[in-house]
C-alpha cells in the first residue's frame, strides 16, 4: 500500500470520525456558567404516545446521568410528592418555573417530552424509535437556559417475529440511553463534577 493511499484513508477516517463526534443542534444560554445552576428538578416526563414505563425509565436514567455530570440528585419520588400537593387543575404543566422553583427549592426545572418511544414489528423487520425533547428553565427568571431535541431509530432484521421481538427488547433501553448520551453532551457539567 502506497504512502499517499494510506494518507487518503487516514484523512477519510478523520473526516468520518469528526462528523460522528459533532454535537447535535441545541440552544445553550451564552452565560449559562454564570446562572448558578446546581439543583435541577427533573419533572415527570410528558408522554405523547409511549407507554408509562418508557417515560419512567427515561426520567430515572436522566436523573442518574445528571448526577454523573455533577448535578446533585433529587429523587423523583420527592418531587412527585410535592407536586401532588398542588390543588387540582394546577399540575406542573400549569405552574411557572419560578413557582416550581420555590416549591421544590431548586435553581432550575427540567421539562422532558417523550414524543415517541416505540417498537414496531412487521414480518421480517422491526424498528425502534426514541424521540425526546428537553428544556431547562431557570427557577429564578423562567427563561430557557438550554433546550435540545434528539431522535434515534434502530432497525433490526430477522426471519421470525419472535427473534425480532427479542432483538428489539435488547436494543430498546440502549436506544433511550443513546438519546440521553447525545443530548447531555450539549449540557455543561455541573458544579459538583469531578475536576470542577
């Protein structure tokens, strides 16, 4: 193999890796670091069409991943207990980030919408789709600090419906994790992150 051919292959590999490593489109407040965001309340996931189990799994994983990024973990059960104390008709969707911030004593509120989270199977093909939107709002001002939307689709092929269902179940949770990994790459580390 000639030296120039190896150089061309190396450059192509760099371009491909660079394209895969780019962050997904997102909005981050330019002075996010000056906002003093430490305590983030992860509200229950707004579920557009998935089963409740998927929404709960997404929320639980999100809380853990934020903890690994240096944001203190606030148990979802604790948040839910505070939200159930809100009078009827005043669910978290009706309350401002500022009011939620006072109720929960947090710096920011994270709204998550699961637009799609499903497995569809046909004769020889199955498709896993996870589509979620995230918005972090200041509990002090109500302004959007960060928001991002990401979708992933995995496809499996097989010769039996049973085989496809098993493959799909194996890849469903990793698909949710993939969305979270890509999304949280765009959020700066928290104040308690290792090395901060």
